[in-house]
C-alpha cells in the first residue's frame, strides 16, 4: 500500500467518524432529547477512535496509531457491554 493511499483511507475513515458524530448531534437537536448515558459514552469513544486516523494523517501510517484506534474500539465495546448489562 502506498503512502498516499493509506492517507486517503485514513482521511475517509476520519470523515466517516465525523459523519456518525454529526448525525448523532443532529438527531439530538432535531428530536430535542437529551442523550442517554450509553449514547454519551459512545460519542466519547468515537471521538477517541478518531485519534488514530488523525495521527496517521499527520505523522504517516504506523502500527502504533492503528493500535490507538483498536484500543478505543475495544474500550467502547467494553463500556457499551457494561452499560447494557
């Protein structure tokens, strides 16, 4: 994989995360409801998940940057499981 392709894919994933967060905030404003605690935790985890692609775009792709995103995803799954249980 070339460096340019890796940066494009990371930018695309960053746009996807931003789209999910924007949709969540838009739904909150349109429906005029406060988010539940699980929704708040998921929004925080999505914001933390975006750190990996940001680091990849800024400093170039590295396994440690992908590890940050993977750790955020696992932590988000753990928080969601705990909240549901």
